[in-house]
């Protein structure tokens, strides 16, 4: 390995589970009322609760999905994985 300052630095290794962050965030914002973002993260029970709650409240339950989508997208990859993939925190 050379010490040539013009050579590019090696790319950091991707964080396992971080690939779900963008998808879950966008689904939360766009289709949050369906609970789709919950299903992507593996929270089936919470996804069903989100869907039923949104139907019962005529869509107002979708506000939770929008908020969660924004939270997902504003976290760093590592923080997202630690909280929602490894930590299994189902709500907010």
C-alpha cells in the first residue's frame, strides 16, 4: 500500500441493516398509514396496528407514519441500525 496522497481513501464498509433506512423512511412518509415501513423493518404486529388504526381514524393514524419516516431519515445510519434494527424499538 503506497502513501500517495492522491490515491483515494478506501470506502467505509456498509453498516448491515442501514439499507432499510431509506426505504423505511420513504414508506413512512408516503404510505405511513398502511404501516408499510413497519413491515419493512420486520414489525408485523405493529404494522397491522398502524393499518387498523389508520382505517379506524379515517387516515389520521397516518400522521404517526409520517413522523416516524422523518425520524428514520434524520438519524445516522449507525443510530438507525442500533435503534430500529438491533434494538427492535417499534414506535418512534
